[in-house]
C-alpha cells in the first residue's frame, strides 16, 4: 500500500564524484558531491551556493570531476565533514563540519596535474573529467539556495585496464562506482562503510554491522554540498 508522505531526502542513489576546483589562493580544493549527471559530452552539477566549490566554479569556471570507485570509500568518508571555507557556516558547524585547507592530505590522496584546466586531478580515481563551466542555472524552489552548473567535458582520463580492449568504451562490469544512497555508501549493491555524513544529518536508521567491501579490480587504497 502506498502512503502520501513528504520525503526529507531524495538521494535514491547517485555516483560519488570528487570535484576539484581552484581556491582563491590558487590551491586545489576537492569535495565529495553526488548530484551529478551526464548527457553526451556535457554534465550538470548541483551545488549549494554556500559551498566553497560553488564559489570556486563561479569565479574560475573550470573543474575536474574525479569519479570515485567503491574502493575509495575510506578517503571519501574522511572528506565528508570538512570544508575549505575558513568561515564555516553555522548550520554546517552544527552538523560537525570543520575547516580544512588541505583536503588531499586529510583524505590521503595524491595530486595529478591537469592538462587543460587549473585544478589538480585525484590520482587514485580511474576516471577523471576535465571540464569548463558553460552555464549556470538557479535551483531549489521556493528558496533558491543552490546552482546547477552546466559543464562541457574537455578531456577524459581513464585507466587503460578499465577500457574494453580496442574501444573507447568503459567496461561496465569492471567499473564499480561508489554510490551515495540516502547519505550511506554503497558499492556492488551492498552497504560498504559507515558514513560520517549520515551521522551529521542524523539519519534515523540502523544498518548491518558487517559491511565488508566488495572486491574491485580498480579499488585503490581505499552529498551533497561540495564544501
């Protein structure tokens, strides 16, 4: 039986992207976000206006979308409650956010220079998309507090082992993206790691204690406000 209910969260399941953007001091900020989709060679990114990433994209008009595999869940979770904004908004502070100027160090990730844009890529991500912002769209009625950034993909970097041999297609079996579903982490269809973001949002659910990470050939060592 269906019931009518106002849903507080609509995160039914979207891939996690570590988005690189350039801070005012020229350094690269990386932030996890999960409101992204693609059509053709373009993408649309949903970001809260108060986030440092949104401010960076408005100013610099470029970014790198580093697609996180499920094996990077530890690193992504370490970034969950950090922000590059030195003036942490009170709402975020109440959720447990803290200012962190060096996100790469916090997450244990390595920088990789980009070819066509200023922000660095995340070396551990097997798919990296260098992008240019081509349009912005206010988002979030009745109170517009977010922006949908339309980006054009300028260059795609993909680990060779992840491509179907002799083609320009990513192997859908080999690619196991990290999924954010109702603020919890999933990979291979299973819940794989506790989520600091879920704690910050005080999600009222209990998950199984056995969360073994599924095997992924492309797993390395290892929401959306994009802080």
